[in-house]
C-alpha cells in the first residue's frame, strides 16, 4: 500500500486553497494546473466544509514527508529497554 500524506484540515485553508486556485500545502498558484491530493475535511458548527484540494505537484517543498520507519516497519522508539532508565532496579 502506498503512503499518501493527508491534506490539511479544511478549516485551515485560505480561500484560494479552499477553492482550488492554490496549492493546499504551500499556497502557490495553480494557474498552470494542479494535482489532486485528496479531500480536506472539517466542519464549522453543523456545516460540513469537506472539499477536494490540489497541490502544485508531488515535489511541493511544503508537502508532508513519509515518517521514518525501521526495517520491520515499526517506528523507532525514543528510548530503548522498554522505557526504563539505567538507574531503576
């Protein structure tokens, strides 16, 4: 399965981003065209604000990157040894 970054929440988009005129991550104009990256979800009160959003491309400088994982596919733990410190009995 391919990892894809989630678009930002709909409530955090600027008007051009919400309307599909600007990249949802960096705000660059999409006058020359954009790439659909999913649906930004959100609501304001009872109003659902879900909208399809676009990006300037997969090489967008502000696009979220895939998190680093170990060879087993699990994320690295900050501490080793089950979280115990060296001074614990």
